[in-house]
C-alpha cells in the first residue's frame, strides 16, 4: 500500500520541529484554538470521505492537544446527527488550555463523555486521539490496554496526526501502537510516518497543512525529505552520435561458488539500466551460464586479484559484493577493487567484509546495506538499528564517507553532509531474494552514465521501488530479474534515449 501521495510536501519533520512550526504559526497571529478547530474539520472531512455511511463514531481521548482535536471531532459529528461518544482514557478535568476549551465545546454540543473501560463495546469508527506526537517513552497503562482494545475491536480506526504509540521521529513502536486504516496528519509530515514499524500501523495517510502560512513553513528546518519523481536527477540525454564508450564500463565483481546468480542479476540490471559496457568477474564455473543467459556481458573467470588489476584502468564503476562470499577468493577480489579506487558500489558480502575490518572503501562510494549488514557495520544489533533507521543511515554515511542506501520499507539515502531522503514507494511483493543485487547494478549503471554517487543513489532507489510497484498487480512471487525490464521503462520515462 502506498503511504503517501506525490502531491504531498517533500519536507519531513521531527516532533520537535512540528511543535516549533505550530508555535511559529501561533506567534504570527493564528490562535492555537483556531488551529485546533481547523484540524478537527480536516479530520472530520477525511473520516466522512473514508466511511460516509458509518453514522457512529467513538473518540478515544487522552490528556494533550491530541485529545482536544478528538473532542472537537466529536462535537462536529454530534452536530451532523451521528451517534457519538467520547471514551476518555485520561481524566477530562485535567485538560488545560485549548484542549480544555475543546472539551467544553463537546459538552456544550451534548456529546456523551464516559470514562474508558476495557468492557466497553466498540462502536462505529474509532478515532484514536490518545497520545499524538508528544510520546517520549514506552506507552504506560491504562493507555496500553486502550490501544490493545482498539486493535482487537475489529472496527475501522482513524488516527489523529500519528497512531498512538508510534514515535514521530523514528517510526518505532513504543511498547504498543494503534493499527489504523487511516491517519490524518497535520501541519507538517512526520518522519516517523515513513520509516520502520510505523508502516504497518499508519494505513493510508491524509495530510492537511491547516492553511499554514507558506512563508512560515518554508523557514522551518526539516529533518529529512521525501524522494519525489519531479525532483529527481535526470540521466543525461543521449545525442544521436552517442556511443557505448560514452556510457561507461561497469564491472560486477562477485559470484562465489553457489552464488553466481547474485552477480548475474547485478550485471543484467546494469545492462537494462543503460550502462554502455558490462563485464562480470566471477568464478570460472559460472562463466558458461552467464554467457548463455547474458551474451552481451563480457565474462571474466578470475581466481585472484591479480587478474583484475589489468582491468582497473578501463573500468568506470565497480559493483562489488553480490554473491562475493567472505572466503579467501572474495577477500582477494575485494582488495583489487579497493586498490583500484574510483567510483564503486558495495553490496552484500563486500559490506560484511568491510564490517569485519577486512577492507576499506574509497570515499564517495555508495553502500547498499540491508538492516542486518548495516547493523554489523555499526557494531549494534539489528533490533537497535531498526529502532532508529534515520540515525543509522546518517551514521554509516558519515563513518565511511560514502552515500548510504539503507534498504527496507522506507528505504533511506544519506550522505556524509547529513542529507537524508526517504523513499515512500515500493510494495511488499518486493520482499524476496536478489532485489538488492538488482538495485546495486542499477545504481552502478547510473554512475557509469554520468550521475554522481548521490544522484545515482536517489534516482536508483526511486526507480527500483517504482518498478516493484508497477509489477505488484501480478501478485506475490516476484523474481528479482522481473524488475529489469520495468526499470528500463521507468528510466525511459525520465530520460528518453535520444535527445
């Protein structure tokens, strides 16, 4: 499921940045209660569009401004003739400021306000207005029990701003989290909606800026940005006289015994992604199969690094690691790549050897780790890495002075300067072996054709995810090689092969 729309803003904010933006809007003359009213109207519109015939709504509230939104939603639904009740997990009398005004408005509209109990019957659409973005630690009782009640209800769920229990900065589940079918997020998009476990909780996202002053919003620093098709780099257009020598010579290094297919997938992807020439350095026993399947690829049977040194001067970009293994053969070939320098993309076992201290990578290269490989590179557990994927991607980019593509749901692209982009494309059918090998070949091919490491990583991630989306309608069982033709078509849409 797509979790955003291409007409959404690109900046992604931390919870603190959204609070600062909210404060700036209030300081500029928009009263806080007016913003809360705008939020309630936006959420009520989204609720009616999603479930126009529901007729019944149950709002669960806590103690903060998220609760204030909930009370105002309840008042709007009551005035529209729906059956409405508020189940207060937090004590209503403890509300302060704008949230207290919202509570009073709901009561004035004759909304029934009851204390939440585990024995309560879930009715209609459930509106999660419990905790919002201010949650700092793990969810405590009675909120954890209320979240479990929501998730077991079987009712449709709308989350206000962010599902309760999700960290707005990292997407981590803080002990327990609401699973919503629809999340209506407000003022600014939160980074945590797009990364980590949050993707299993947010459902479809609707965004409303609440008529915020665009100049004030533009001044607010963001923590990351979304990758968007209309802001991506272009592959340089080809002139009528363009020849293969101008489109780079890409060398894939990998394919130890039993894993020749990984290197072959990278080579196939590089071919379909437009590299002028593609060579494959692999085990001798894989050459016959490689030549039969991809006669356009120049196969080189290699037993040691010495056989690669002579090639180094003719190679534009190295793609190293798919199926490389971590034995003596893989270590030897990786040492040749290290010595060669130049543009490089490291994946799979090249990263495992880097993590083990058996190699070093040239500054300005691209690394494409999955979470397990990234955790080994940082010397932490995979669980710890997944708890804060944005911080991990930035740390890897800075530690190794490279562009880091941290793969997974909500793939991240980071560079040593601190830039961070999030890809919100892709599909669960892409959960399979070999797709990372295809991505490495694609990124390498874009570098071969003139893109910088950063440009190639951003465009490659976006196209790779889009190719998976385009094939999702065919169902599960997507094979990595299936992506290559879809990648070719998407690249053609972005940069026609002839100027």
